[in-house]
C-alpha cells in the first residue's frame, strides 16, 4: 500500500428527503454528530442557508475537513470527508449522514491525497522504491 | 456531456515553498485572492494554524467551497475547488495558488458531482434520456 498524507472520501447522496436538505439546523446538527461519532476533533464550523433553498456546511476538524452542499430540488447532497488521521472513522460519519438525509441511493469514492509517488525519500517505504530503482 | 450540479477540482501541489505553507497569513491572503480572481463570491472563511506547523483553510463561497491543507514538512498542499456555477474560473484560482506556493510540481483532477445518471427526470436533458430509452 502506498503511503498517503490524507484520506478523502467523496460521497454522492441521491434520493434524499428534500425537507431535511432544506434545513440548515438539521444539516448542522447532523454534521456535528457525524464528526463526533467519527472521532474527529472539531475546530470550527460554518453552515449557511441559501435562497430559495440549499445548505452549505463546512466543519474544520483538526484532522482536515468535512463539507456538505445540498440541492433539495434534486434530492441530492454532495459530501466530502477529508482526514489525515487514520483514527478518524469515516464510515461512522457516513452512516450518521445517510440516516439523517434518508438517502435511498448513495455512492462513495475514496482517494488518497499526498501520495508522493516520485518522492520516495519523504515516505516510509523509501527502501522499497530504492530497491526497485537499482534492481 | 452529462449534466452535473457541481465541478470539483482536486489539486495536489508538490514541491512547494515550505515557509509559505507554514504561514496562515500567506495562505489566507492567497486563498481570498484566488476566490476573487476566480469570480467566486465569498460568504465566509476560516484559516487555522496548527502546531508544530501546517495550515487548514476553508473559504465558503456562494458557489460551494475552496479548501486547503498544508504539510510544510513534505512541501505539500492539498487543495479542493468545488463550485456549482460555471462562471467561476477554477483555472484562475489554481494559477494564483500555484504561484503563491511556488509549487514546482502539481496535478489536478476534475470531477463532476451530482450527475444523476439514473435519474433522468431530475435533469435538464430529460428528453435526451427518454429518447434513448424508447429508441
């Protein structure tokens, strides 16, 4: 496995309950609960209600960030969970958010951020890269 | 082209100037300039200095968000630009950030968020999908 500085999970929540997606209070409560259950340490958060509808929310955590943007008119929310500490449990956050949004259809994609493919001297498996180069 | 609600550009900035990555003031100034030059409307922003080093920054824009996390010890920064209005010019933001970080090596990946492959009735090109289904 290649070393990475951060894990980034992108989640597409389709077929959500539109009333939940419209409520900035619901979204904020859900997101702070998700961060808590995931074991993330919240630094600050901002949630905004847009007109005529839609919510944007950002939770800055010590381990990076959680974000959400909702489109109630499409029953859709885009969520990102980015964290640099493997003790954060993204799956627990996803479950909290999915249940709150009542999403009947969702997909996730997990990316590694900061993988340093070309910079073996900055990662733990330096020897492995060096061996390959000199083999 | 498939319709999408949002554009999400993920950028890996390698080989940056570590002193710039350490400075929360520099990062904040750079990010607000990037949002401005991209034509994004800033709602609020938060930037945090971590100990012993590293900066996290979030700019909530009316069109979604810009985020950054820096690892000065690896000369690396992870940047995300997420926007739901095609009038926002992500490339202009990338140029501002790249120049400020003095990144000698970077990569970008552009994703569509909210594409509704299976939910043709919620997107503008409904007729196109229906035609295909009945052809």
